[in-house]
């Protein structure tokens, strides 16, 4: 019945909805009809105003107005059209010259939009809400341009009071509750019905909904929930400055339809309630009560009990179902009892095992679990690492094809690595699986220890032998066979004496066994014999293994063959103490011997340091092979000559040291040195080549010349260098003067290093002038050392030491940097000159030099290499095609000018002058000094000048100090002069000022 009543209710509901929709459409049609009627009336009024102004604009009486007053025509128009409050005329510039309503003061309407629109479009225009200045009230104005002969003469305007317009709307036949409103182009209300106390000119949005669309009927609710039909139309087509708005209420009709809808719905619900009560009563008696009985029986069965179902009041079908249920419950209770007993047995078994247990379904969900590692975990992710979790899921997915899976994995647990065994076995018929997880870490460790021990034993490079407590061999490893030559089966059961070499006496073995018995161990070096009879040295370690009674059980011997190591140690010792070429003791042996002698009290001896003179020339001419042969023969001869009184050593290169022990005095030392030199006078024959040599010897006596090895060798070295300075092929005894020179040299080097950090070095510049004009064209940069205590130090004192210690590179860079700075200043002063700087041969020959980077540094300062002259000595040109010559060639290619300094004092090779691209030669001061009084010096200078000019070189004479010297060199054709006659070397600032002053 309930189901049958639903279609009827739906039909009534559809009719009510359709009636409601018809009422809404009817209201919308009525609203649209009234709106179009009212809008048409308002359009007629607007059109009438337009036609009135257009007719007035064409009237001849208006066109003849001379802008001196209002024509009568306008007064008549105002009488006829009383809806207007005023008419007036304005010039094209907006000045009002005619107003029917008296004006209190002249006004201009040039700022009014309607006036501007009329002027712009040349047609009728409608204004907007405004406070009119002619009638002093709220108005809406209209304007029409007046043309005469196509020229704008004036503008006629009409003023309509807004109160008049609102009053006209109240006379319209409108339904009760209807609202009408007219708004200008700025959405400002200019007229409304019913009339409101609110001021006109307010915004439409203050009282009306926003976004009302033109020509569109919109149904909306107001703030009180009442329904309204809204409509908006323009007063001119297709668009207008004025729009009219309509608001029609229709809640009364809608309220009636809603009441009918509510009554029908209420009756339907009451009918439904009645039918539901009747159906429930019948259902409860025939179905619900039996079902509740079934539910109680099922609940009892779930708890393991049987509740008999009473089928007396049940329908036949349910009674049969109850009988079947009672039978099924009895069978199930019996099966559950058996299953419970089996489950108890299985649970006891699982709990007794140390393994972790999981029962899983195919989706890897845990159905049951047991074990310390799984009890508090809900998912596999909580138990296993990600990669093992993935592997378990893969095994579960493959259960059908692979019913069992086994693998192991390592897991880090509390900073310990544990190994687990995983076994997965499918449970037949239900698609589940059992996972057994067992910790096999200890088992793995034991296996690994056994494997490692076996691997170590079998693969160790050290020999291993295991014996019983009495020394009978039980086992050996492969290394034992490799070293001794005995196979394992050849030695098992025998004692270790099978390896005995006979090199050790009985006392040695007694001490060995005494140590083993007492301490359980022995370690040491022992010589044994291989199977083939060859002797070898081994490093043996013996340890004892004790049983549970602390009695010796096994002895383990581990040994390594150290024969090769012993030989290499001996070889290394010999290499570190003897010279490989001559087989003489080397520097290490020398120091040990001297240290031993210094350790003896009141012991006097002498050290002779011998250096072969010009040995480098022998290597360069004959070659290193013959040089080595010569050194061997020298060593052999010296050893034969001196071995009765002295110990000979070679400390490196061509240097030998003789230790003359128990030397009585200096005379004995010099006599012995002379004997050594005499022994070397006899020529040496080197595979057919006869070679004559000489040597320089430095002699130092202990302890007066040195209190330790280093001091004594240093004293002998200084004495040897002094012998070379005195002409070589001789000897020199160390004395106090040499010591003082060495100390002064060390002090000077220390001061020079300090001076470089404290900027004590500076460059002075000595002008170089043209001999013809005496104008400065060049200058030489000369380094000066202003010592804070010693004053100005002569370069001759520190330059050789700087070259020897490589400090010359820093001084050279200082000279270059200051030269660059001066070149920049002279360029900026428009007094460019060419600067010369001295370059040491050491700067050319050193492995690392900055000379070749000078070109780039000059380029950074917009300077060119030809602004710099590099002064070199003749010795550098003699170095052939070595490193120095290649660098000199590269500098010339880069554009640097080269000057040969001190020409005539060295080799003065014309061949090298011709070969090298030298631009200048400098005549040394020693030749210039004597040209006034010594004809030979003058002839030498003239010859050098003539020769240089013939080779295309220019000549600079150094050390000119008098006008006579200047004149003589000038007449000889010398190009440039340098010396105190022109200027002494000047500090940088003074030189720049001097150069600037001469330029002016």
C-alpha cells in the first residue's frame, strides 16, 4: 500500500510545481507589460523634449538673436511646456547669455557633460543629475546645438526639475507595491516612485540590486526574503543616458501555491505513517520474533553453547530452517572442540621453539605471530628491512608455483650485525603461508671462524707446523712445503729436528726448550736446512696450547723465510755506508767515524777535504763514462797511497775526505796533504786517453777548528774553497780569518733576507746621455742597499752572495718593478726614455725564472719591451745552446734590447757578438779611466768603437768623469756616455725631477 501511494503523491506534487511555475511566469509577463507601457510613456516625454529643442533651434526668431537677451520664443515655449523649469541659451564657449529664470550671477556651463556632448556630437544630448545654477535645485538638463550656415551659433538648453519628474511617475497606473526609478548615465537616481525621503542623486545600488541587466527579467529575493521581479530598460534605443528600473512584488500568489503544496505533503506523510505501523505489526509477528530467536541461538553457538529453537510459533519454512540449524550447531561444536585441542598442541609447540613465527595471507598481512622480534609488530614493514619485505611479498605472490622459499639476510641491530634465516612454506588449500624466522648469527660466526682459520692456515704466506707436546709433527700448511721442500706426508710423525742445519750448538736448543717449558713460547731467528740441503734463515715463533688440566697439548710453530730480507738489509746497509762507484765509505760512514773520534777524550786528528780541479771540464769533454773511470782510479790510487795513515771516503761528486788520525800538528797535516797532491800528479790512463789532474785540499784540525763533525767538515770546506781562490792545485789550512769571513757571510745573508722584507733595497738611476748633444736619452737602474746600521752597502759585497743563494731573483724582480714604475712616470710626463737593468746569469740559468713573463707585465701597463735594455755579461754569451741561451734568444724575439756590459774585460768574442742580436756594447770604466794619459787605452777604446759600428752596434762608455774624457770619446765616435761627469746615480724621485728640469 505504501508503494502504491507514492505515484499519486508524486503526481499531485508535479501539479503543484507546475502551478507554481505558471504563477511565476504570469507575474513576469505582467511585470514586463507594465514596464514596457511605462517605459514607452517616458520615452515619449524624452522624444517630445528632443523635438521641442530641435524645432526651437531651427526657428528663425532664435537664429536672429544677437546674444543680447532671451527671445520671446523661449518664454512661449516655457508657458506651453510647464514640466520644464527654465530655458536658456549659451555661447559655443559655454557662457550663458540667456536664462528665463533670473540669474544671480553670470554662469558657464562649459563644464557640464551634456553641453560638451552636444558640442561634440552636434546633436541633442541628455544630461545627468545635477544642482542647477539657474533654478538652484536638483535638475536634469537637455541641450541642442543651434547652427547657422553650418556654423555653431549657440546652444539651447532646457532644465527639468527632478521633483516634477518623480511626481509625474506617481500618476501612472501601477500595481500595489510596484517601484519605478529613472537613473542617469552615472547610475544616479533622478526620479522615483513611490517618492522617498532619501535625496535624489544617490546611487542606484543604495536601494536596488546590483548588476541588473538590460531587457532581462530577473527574479530575486530582498533582505526580508520576499520575492520580486526586476526589469531594466533604456529610455532611448539602442542605448541611452537614462535607464528606467521596475520592481514588481509577487509573494502573495506564491504564498498560496506554497500553502497548497504543504497541505498535500502533510497528508501524504500521515498516510505513510499509518501504513508503516500496520506493516510493522504484521512483520514483527511473522518474521522478527523468529529472527531474534535465531540471533540468540547463533550468539550462543559462537560462545560454544547450544540453545534449542522453539518452532511452535514459526512459519513452516522457518521451522524447517530451525531444525537444520540445531543439527549444524551440534556438528560444529564437536569440530571446534577437536580444533581447540589441536590448536593448544600447536601453540605449545610454537612457544617451545626459539624461532619467530608468522602466519601470512597472500597480501602479506599478518594473521598470527609468535616470537620476541614479532610480538609487538603489526606489519611486515615493522619487522623487516624494505628489501627483505619486498622479497617476502614476491615469495608470497609465487606460492602456487613455488610452495617453499629459503634465504638469509643480515640486519644491523644495536650496532651488531645479525644473520637471520627465513623459511616460507605454503599452507595447503587456504592460500596462506607460514614464515619461520631464525637467528643464525652465532652459527654463522662459528662457520666463518672455522673457514677463516682454515683459509688462513692453507693460504698464509707464513709457514705453520703443529706438533704434540714432545715435538712430533702432526700437521703442516702448504707454505711449509713451499719453503722447506718437504711434503706433508714426509714430515708427519717426525720431530722438527729434521730441519736442523747444524749451525746452532746444543746450548742454543737447550735455551729454546727451556723458554718453551717455562713460558710456553719462544721467538727468535734460526738457521735451518731445506730438503735440498740449502740453508735459509727464518724468524720463528713457537706457542703452546694447553688442555683443560693446564698441561701442554699442542705446540704451534709459525715461521717466515727472511733470507732475502737479511740479504737486502745487508745490501741497504752497504749502500747507505759505501759509495757505489768507488766502493769507498760515503758521507754517512764519514760522519759515524768522525763522531766516534770526537767521542774519544784528548784525541787529535785532521780532516783533509779534497776536490778535483776542473773535473766538470773532463765530464764535458770526455763524457761521464770517462769521468767515472777517472774517479775509480783516483780512489784506488789515494787508498793505496794513504791507507797506512788515513781513512779515505768519497762524500759526493769529485770530493774526497781523508781522516788523518793522530795528526801531531799542522806541519804533519800539510806534509801529508802535499804527499796526496804529489800522488795525483802522475797522469791517469783512461782506455787509451791520458788525463792530467790536480786538486785543491782544505785542512781542518780537531778539536781546535771544530768541536763536532759538522763544524770540522764546514771548516775543511771553507779552507778548500780558499785554496781554489788562491789558484787551485794546492792546500790551505783553516784559520781564524776564514772563520770570520764565514761568519760575516752568514750575517750578511741574514741582513739581506731581512732587508728584502723591510724594503731596504731601492733603485737609483744614472742618466745616459747622447755624446753629441749631452741630452739624456737613457738611464741605467742600479740597485742600492741602505742598511739601517751599516749605511750604504756596495753592490759588489752582496750581489755575489745573492747569486749564490738565489736571492738574486727577488732583487731582479725589484729592479724590474721599479723600472716599470719609472717608465710609466716618464711616459706620463711626456719625457720617454730607455731604461737599462742588469740581469744576472743566475736569472737566466735557474730552473724557474720570471724573465719570460716580463713582456706580459709591461703590456699590462701599456709599455713595450723596446723601452727596456737588459744588460748581460760576456760570460752569459759563452753558455752555448743551453737553457740560458734559449731564454736570451726568446727575450730578443719578444723585443727587448740587449747590452753587453763590461765589454773587453772577459772573453770579448767577436763570433758571439756577430751571432747574438746585441744592440749595445758598454766599454768598461777601466778603459775609460786612462784615455787622457795612456795612448794605448785610447786606441783600445777607438778600436772597440770602430769594431762595434762595423757590426752595427751602438757604444756606451761607462765611468766618464771629465770633460776631456767626454771630448775624446766623442771624437772617437762613441754614441752614448755615462758617468759622474753628467750625473751620479740618483734616487727615483730626484731622477724624475732632474729629467723634468732638463726637459724644460
